[in-house]
């Protein structure tokens, strides 16, 4: 039997951020919630932003949120990140509500990995992706790009584990979270798309309460702000204002290497999401 063709119907088109340098956040309305995106390049390096982000509608009740952080210090890192969001978008929208979004996402990641290995050897990208189905989310994670879910009162309901030497050390209790921000090996990543040994960490479905905030962020945020900093700014207030405050504080830290606080200039990308009230 011939597979059904994809019919996007009345679904909005995907929203992509590629090599972006935004002055202010971009808000994307979805049937089930609202997403706010922000991305800008390394503040001192004369090269394109290697991060990519996307909001991809999948069906009337589903969407995929993506942040990819290109690696390698060359334009190929940005091309690797763009390859990931484009390959994921090729899998969507779903032909029918009966098809599992999980299968489409995993296929997109695998195809992106093969494409980067064959066409962009030596480059790679980390990935944070979250499927949203009504009031439920499911995380997909590769590398050190962060996924957080925070309640309005500041409760941390989910945090991805960084696939890095320092991230694993923190998870094992061998490295203090504050010390980790200053660790010399923080940049060493153990897992990335563009590697023959790539592995996909697939999380369990998680109910998202109406006042919860989901955040996907490149390490331009998490290398400069502590978890407490992020939670305090993210948990309340209008979503676009929360994203602005996070971006402003991260930029301030990047510009101030003398304060003793974390300071690592880098590309910065944020994608925040809340359910409709």
C-alpha cells in the first residue's frame, strides 16, 4: 500500500533560526502554547553564529522544539547545526495522528548524523530537542546543550545530564556544580551528532503544568550562568521578558572576565516554551 502523503493542512510553517543575530526575542504561537526564541553570535569573534534553533509543528496537537550547537570553530559547525534542524523538519508534519512523533524524530537525527559524517567530516553539533504533545513533553538529548523544566515556584522538575567529562562528574557527585562552571575540562564533549559513536538519550514523557517553563539552551547560557541564576529568571513573568533577562545576564557575564564569576564568550541560543493558559 502506498504510504499517505504528508498534508500540512492549516499547520503553520516551521520557524528556523540559522546564523542568527537577533536584537530581540522572536515569539511563535502554537495551538497548545507559546515559544520564544533568541539567538546571537559570539560577541567578539568575527564569524557566523554556529547555533541553530527551530519550532516545527508536527500535527494539530504536536510540535518539535530544537536547539543545536555547532562545534568546530568554523562555518562547518553552523552547517552541521543547520543540517540537523533541516533533517528533522523533513520528517514533519506527520502523515497522520497515528504515526509516532518519536519515530520521526529518531529518524531525523539518524539521517542528520549520516549526512554530517559524509558531507561535513570533522564537524559536529550537540542537540536538545523536545516533542510537545498537548500537555506532555519528551526530551531528546545529545551533548551538552541543556534542557530544563522549571515550576513557577522555582522547583526544578527536569534537567538533562550533560554528555561531557564535567557533566558526568557533577552527576556522579565528584564535582561541585559551582566548581564545574570554572573547570578547565568543561569544553570536552563525549557525545555529538557527526560521530560514528553518537548515542541518543531519550527521556520519559513528562507532564507539563500550565505554570511550568521549558527551556532549551546552548552552552553560551549554561557556561555563564549558574542553575540558580537560570531558575530565578525563568520561572515567572512574561516568557519573552524572562528570555530577555537571561540573554542580558549571559551577555554581561561574557563581557566581564574580571569579576570572578563564570565568563565564557560564545554563541547564545535560547528557546523557551509554556503551555497556553
